[in-house]
C-alpha cells in the first residue's frame, strides 16, 4: 500500500497550490456547508414541484384511469424526498461514523510527511481522518439518484459536474487524497443504487420525473455556482 500513498502524496501536492484570493475562496465557498444547504433547498423544491407539474400529463396518458399518484399526489413527493434524505444520511454517516474511525487514514493536511508542502485556505485543515471523502460520497450519491430519477442527460451532466467540482475543491484545499475522493464517489453511487431500488419497492414512480422539464436541476446547480462566484469575488 505504500506505493498508493506515494502516488497520492505526489498528486495532492500537484493539485494543492497557493492560488489567488478569489480562486481560494471560490473553492472554499463551493465546499462550504451553507452552499450545500442552499443547493439542497433548491433541489428539494424542484423534486416536490415535478410530480405536481407532471400530474396532468400522467392523467391525460391514462385517459381517465386513476393511478395511485393521482389519488395521493403528495405520497410521491414524500417518498422521493425521503429517498434523497436517505442517500444523504448514508453518504454522510457511514463514512464519518463508521469507516473513518476504522480505517484511521490521516488527511494530507495532518500527514507529518507533507508538513510545509501544502497550502491551506484560512487555516482550514479538516478533521484528523479523511478516508473516504464525505463530500465525494454525498455529491456522487446525489448525482446518481438524480440520474436514475430523471434520465435526462442535461440533468446528469450538470449534477456530476457539480460533484466533480466538489471533489476537486477538497483536494485543492489539501484535505483529501485522490483515493479518498475515488472511494467516496464509488460508495456514494452504490448507496444511490440501493436507495433507488428501495424507492421503487415502496411505490416510488420515477416516470413522474422523466416527464418533467429538463432544465430545473441544471438551473439549481448553476444558480448555486453563481452565488459561490459572487461570494468569492466579494472577498
């Protein structure tokens, strides 16, 4: 395993560098919890809006036949909201509460072999252990669930670009190795697949999202990036 650590050390010192103030604080804001909260709020709003917007289309296609959703429109909103909540819960708690304490891999910011080789924004160094990355797990878990629900390339591309940006931000800030990111991303995708399978078994209807307008998710992500850019340039 020493060769993996050696590669990780080389990659993290290349990705982490002393950038401009605006560049530093763009990625600092991008990875901040308040930014994720803003994005989650907009995504949740759109997830709740889609089934209600899709209802006339579903009823028209059924030509008078009543569906479970038509009888209880909020049931689908609740099921989908719980699906996203479960993905975030798994992606946040399993890495931080179970895997990190067991693996006990130091973050690059706490690795004594890298002292003096990394730059940190505002003194931020994260917690002691970093394997796997919670940000990567959450970002890719959310992006995968969005992909499974909407099946639109526009939503998938933007969701995975956001997740990729989040992963880069963690390495740029010097708090995660590339392998922390990779394993976190894979774990997030696995959690999303498991939750989606459960979502369908409890009565979730992904067809309601596949008929939705494709621009809602990209707009939510792009608005969040615009806010991040504004905050960074204001520093």
